[in-house]
C-alpha cells in the first residue's frame, strides 16, 4: 500500500468518522428535542392533573357553597317570616297604642268633667261648668240646660249658649222632645246630624239630668261646631256622666244655696232677738 | 333633655286643665298656667318660656291683644304661640295669625293634637317618650 493510498484511507476513515459523528450529533439533537417535547407533555399532564384536582376541589366547593346557599336561603325565609310576624305585631301594637291613647284622652276628659263638676257649690258656677263641658269637651255650639220646676211640673231654660234663653218655651212634662225626655228619663239622639240651621224643637241630643230615677232637668244640644260631624263614643260617655254628675252637682248647689239663705235668715232673726 | 316651659293661658278651668294634662305628658316639660292675658304677661316677664298656648276670648286682656304684646316684647317676641279657637271663628284665627301667632288648634281639642303641636314647635321628635 502506497503512502497515497494510506493517506486516502485515513481520509476516508476520518470522513466516515465525521459522518458517524454528525449522525450522532443529529441523533443527540433529536433526543434533546424529544426530551423537550416529553418534558412539555409532562408539564402539560401535570398541569392537567392539577387542574383536574382543582376542578374536583372546585366542584366540592361549589357543592358546599350550594349547600350553604340553601341553608342561607332557608335562614332568609325564616328571617322574612319573623320580620312579617314582627311587622304584624308592630301594626297590632300601633293600633293598640292608638286605642290606648284614645282611651287615655277619653279618661282625661271624663276625669276633668267630673273634677270640675264637683269643684264648686255655687249654682251659677255649676251651670257654667256644665256649659264649658258641652262646649270644650263635646263641641256643642248651641245648647240649653233646662231645670224642672217640681211645683209647676215645667221645664225652664236656665243656661245655654248660642241661642237667647228667652226664645225657649216653657215645656210641660211630656211636651216636645225635652218634655218627653224629662218624663221618660231616657236620652234622645237624632238619627241624622246635619248642618241645617238649629231648631229649638228638634235638638240633636237631649239628655235627662237624673239623680237615680228622679229627673231634675234636661240638657238639649241643638248644634255642634262645624268640624264636628257626629257624636263620638266619648261624647256618649260624657253625656252619661253629665246625666248623673251634673244632676247631683246642680242639686247639691241648689241645696247649699238654699241652706245658706236659710242660715242667713235665721242669723238675721237671732241678731234681732239678741239685740 | 333640655327643660321647656310652656304657658297655658285660658280662662276656662276645664280647657286649662285639659291642655295642662296633655302637655304634662311630654318629657322635660314644665307647664305654667294663667287665666287671662294680664296674668300671662306677668309670667312671661318672669319666666324663660319655650311656648305659649292661648285662648282667644278671655276677660281682661284677650288672646289677640296678648299675641300683639308678646310680639312687641323684645325679650319674648320669638316665643311660638298656639291659639286655641273654635273652628267657626275663622276671623279670630286669621287675625291671630296675622298678628304673629304661630299655629292654632280648634275646640274641642284632642290631647294627642296638643302634644303633637307642642312637640313640633319645640323641635322635639314625634316619638318623644312621654311620662
């Protein structure tokens, strides 16, 4: 083998080696790419696994939250029902409060009327107080207080408001509404309270003033204040109170004034005798 | 709560008692009474009042003159005045308002209306706890 052939062979071998080396390098490159791809797949799989786990957790969480929402919804319904009950109670309390206030106001009026009626023994003051009760507590604009003269059996207007007392006739027992009320001892209330001009023969209300069953007079209301459209419950209570208490107050004041007069007369006689 | 003094000027003992009983139900309120305008002026001169309730028709000095006197008094001209009138007496009511009355209530008065009016003019909340 010549030197040239040897050299050619070496060159050939070197080239073969280079080829093998290149192929090895390419293979290595392919392996690296494959490795990279597999790593990427692995990461993807890991990510998918993690996501799957997360989704599972999320599903569990969603289920748990749904359960909580259902619980809260039930709780909300209970609270709403409780609120409804409390609101109903509130309305009930408010209504009762209004009723109690009205009752309180009525009791205050009755207390004042009773207190004032028995605060004096002066006949004129008693009539004035009865008039004030009718004006200020009942809202009467035109009315008269008739007292029964037991000797003549007639009713005479002794006090009043809104109508000249001279316009009132003297009623005998049983005559007209006032005379009828004095005879029967039963209160009279007109069925319709209209705003028509008052008529002294047609009172809106006529109340007997009684001590037990003995009628000593009547109270007749002919007209109410314009804002007063009808009699309220408290008005009937006040009429009932006036029927009894006004009668005793009038009777007591008359007795007192008579006893005072007699006392003065007797005192005068005594003074004459002792001088 | 600040103490308020309210003066009730009314010749009718029934109306006066009715107004006083209603006003005494408001917490922190002292109620003073006068039976006519002259007595009211004496009280106004001696007391630091927050509110006056006055009738229109009274012997001596009536409610309208009282309103005029209060409004011309530098010390008392700011006191709110509530007139107690009959619904039919529109002329009296208009005159009182023209003279400087702050508000009016009509007879027969209701306790709740008296309390509401007083609370409103004293700046007390509607639900002021009552005694």
